[in-house]
């Protein structure tokens, strides 16, 4: 279907400048008390009588991220992006108005409902000057957690997402599954990226290397915690191509959910790695009074390969941290069920032509590459037969990673986006069992440059019971 064409940053800047000083807009220093800036100031949409109604106006904007101006595309003028909060069973209505000079659309990443009609339909194209009404019923089975939405127009997805066309949606109810987190302070940190082709500014060229990594619409952030305080951080990598690595000096991240779904247990780590499109929800227990650097290893600065993103200042009256979580929602281990089919997918490329392939084919929206009967449990081996970083994502369903490079991995929950090691492989289990997902959708590399250049395929989940038993296209 081709619809609407007719169906078919620096309030607390903490970067290290060449002169060796911590600066704010390349002049000045961090305030004595880090300001509380982690929560986006973007518009939030919440439900009324079971319905969330949002108007998203896609337009070209010049935005300032700190002292750096970029040519952006935004929803409602917000580079960090709007936030939609919804509960399972509720209805999301989004009126998309396209003020751009090019076509666009929206994908609701992680949505486990219908891919048809006005729902999460990737065949929708909204032309310049046109509008489209999306309507998605959030399934009762949709895991509470962190999700995002973004442009998914094939051929232009990387550029539109990199310029800012994304936002966040949150399915409320994680505290119902994990009662000890109820009442904790919550912070939403949204990472985006942009690459500037040219710049006359020494700071942009020599410090940022023309690579903008923003955090909730800023180049840096700063906020406070009390000693021992536990906070819930919800972190989304809404960048187009690059993983995010995140470290908070002298602190440990307690992972309790990934890609919108609770894990099976707490996973402690000193460094987070979030693939493009991935999300993670963590608990942070504040240490003793002091200032702690928030940084991203692997991102060039003028003095090395660690990008400083801000700091957390710990001060005030101490409190007891939240105890380790021991009760998590039950999740079926798909290894305990027989796989109806096994498939092997190869990710390859032709560097000379700048093309990327799935099973030797470039994406064609008219072609169905994989057909799966409703009710099937399948096992997929996904190989990265290239020297490029790739990240696998599939729409409408989550999956369980069972092996990485032929080595079994412990069961710790479901994912919807995961890295495929260079010259390596992953093995996953997928359950195509929910009748809501009947229809056509996509799987692809979530390095959007690769997806735009061909590394995507169409899958159709069909009901073997035949016509006449189709579900409502809005997933209700």
C-alpha cells in the first residue's frame, strides 16, 4: 500500500576543547551544581480515556545543539523528539503532516501489532504537503518499556533519522512488573547523531571531528543525585548508524530491561553498548558525594577517543539504595520448543558499488523474500560475511538470541535489535504466534545506511486457515 500517495546543546557543556579546558559553548565552565537537564523538554502526549492523540509536523529546521547549528528535520520543532506515553490496550492516533520537500513516513520500532492499513505499515508513503493518520492499538501483550518511532522511507531513512526525524514512545507498566522500582526518579536519555560534511568552525572540526553525538538534544547533560539514591535511566539509541557506548565513572549499570522488555534477571555492567535502534533501561545507585563523568568511549574528540557527555553530581542527604531485584516476569525460553523451520541469512556487500545484500539480493518492496505460517517457531542463523558492522532488526516480533559465533548464550530475555559480529554469526529463535502480526513487514540491518543501500527484506506471516479470518488492520 502506498498511502497519502494513495495505497499501492550546551547548558552544561562538558566537552574537552583543544585548549585543554572544560567549556560551556567553548567558553566558561560547568556550574557549581550540575543542572537537572536529562529529561527532554519536548512535548509529551498522554492518554485520555484510553486514547493518545498526537499531531506530528515533520518540517525542516535549523536547530542549535549547544553552539553548533545543524540543518535538521524535526517533529514539532524538537530535535530530541516528542514523547508518547501509553499503556497496553490503549489506542495511539498520530496525525502526521509532511511539511518537508520530500516524502516520509513513520515506523513504530518495537510495535508488536498489525503491519497493515493505518497501523505500523511500512508501505505507507506520505508525500510533501500531504498528511496521514496512523492508528495503532497497543496489544495487551506488548511488554511495558522503552520504544521509539522514526522515519523509515527506504533510500532516505538514514538521512532523515540522522537529521532528527524520530521520537520516543513508552509503554507504561514496568513498575507493575517490577514493584521495587515504583517511585524511583526516572530519566530519559535520547542519543542521536549527525555528521557534518563541512564546517568552518575549529571546535566542530578539531574537537567534534564533525561528528555530533547529542544527548536529549544537547551536546552534554548534567544532573544531581543523592548519595545512595537509586534512579531509573531509560536510554534510547535513536541514531542512524553507530552503537552507543556509555560509562558513568565509578558506577555500575544494573540492566533490568532491553528493547522494551524486562530481562530475566539483573545484569550488572560497567559499560553499556547499545546498538542503533536499541534501548536499555537500567538502575543506577549513586556513589559517595562528588562529581562523576558521563562519557562515551570510542567517539573521537580533540584529545583522544572518549567523548565526554556530562557529569552527575552526587550531593545532599544520603539514602539507602534500592535492593537487587529478584523477581522478574516469566518469559518463555523458546529453546524448549521445537523449531518448525530453520533459515540461514547472509549479510554481504559490494564495496565497489556501495551495495549491501541480504542473501545476495537488494531490497525490492514488491518482492516477498520469506513466508512464515502463523503459529510457527523458527530458528534463524544470521551470518555477517563482511568486514562491516551490522545490526539485525525485525519488525512486529521480538526474538531470543541463543548463540553468538556458535557459542550458546544464557537466556536473559527477548530483543528486537542485536549486533551480528564481523565475520561471525548469531542464532536466534522467533515466535510467529500472535495473530495480530499477520501481514507483510520487514527485517533489515539497523545501520540505516546499509538498509538504504539494499540490506532489507520483506517477510509475510500468513494465516494457513485461509481468507475470511483476517484481523482488523489497526490491531484491535
